[in-house]
């Protein structure tokens, strides 16, 4: 696909435990919801991505973090110091809906985590909104930008963007309400504007995320929070 010239998957490098390198901030309270999703393809090295714990044993991540054939990659989830086998409840695809819903045995989780329910934002993302990207080892801040920052032919598909590229499967939270705003999926090339407002394709990227409204619709009705 020629679209590959304009966007790419967010980096899925093996997670590194950088927590000790970052000072604790108020945003770090959200890290309780962040998990690692590990897959082990046949004849390949294990790789680690990210996901977000929703509560009730459910984990949401990007579909391409799990891989196209999860029965071969045997995903499991690292959460609250536990390494738990994961069952794929539902999986989309990067080309359609880049989400995968996993379940783990929450009886093996601490009581404090079993009682938690991660609220999903009900408000639509708005331009300029400050967001927190959450991973097990750290949090970072960014803000939502207009789709006008990317090439016109991609705006219909990649219409929820943040100013920075984050790692696939990590969770974006509304910095004020602390609700889950979406799941990071991909990076998309930005325009760089010159003096006459003539856009050219640049080498800087925006981060695309699957919004909470799509996450809610993706979750089977019987399992929705």
C-alpha cells in the first residue's frame, strides 16, 4: 500500500523498564492500569507491547500488538507483578479497527486492582486537549491536534491525533478527567508549513489513537463497563 509512505506503526520495540529513570508525578497514579502484552511467535524471539487494564479481567490493546495469529503467538499479560495467560476475546486489524480485547484470570490479581474499573471518556476528543500517555514504566504528556496536520487523503481514517508519537497499545487519558481517551495505534506524517502556508510532507509525525467511543463499540455488550 502506498499509504506506507505517509504513516507507520508506532514503535513496538521490546519494553524496557525505565521506571527508575523517571521521577514520580501525579500522572503516575494512572500506571496502575498499564500492562505489558507479551507474544512469543514460533521460531522468533519474544516481543513485548503495551495494553490497558479495563477491570473485570479485561485488557484492551492494539490489534497489531497481539499479532495476526494469536493462537500461534500465545499472548500473555504482565500486570501487578503477575504473568498471566491471556485469552483473545475479540480482535480487529490495523486496516479496520486496530483493537484487541483480552481477558485474564483476575482472581490472581491483588484485591485492590480487582475492585477497580477504568472509566472510558464519554466526551469526544477536542483539539488542544491535554492528554497523558500511560505505560507500566512511565507517563508522558501531549495534546490533541487537528487532522489538518496530516495529508488530506488520510484524514478520514486517521482523524484522532496527538502531537507526539507514542507506543502502540499504550493508553491515552484525559489529563483533567483521568478517563481513558483512547488506545495508541500508529504514527502519521505531519505537514510542515512554509511561510505561504504551502504544506509539504515532512519527517515529523503525529500519533493516531483509536478513540474511546470506538473502544466501547468494540467491546461485546455483555462485557461493557
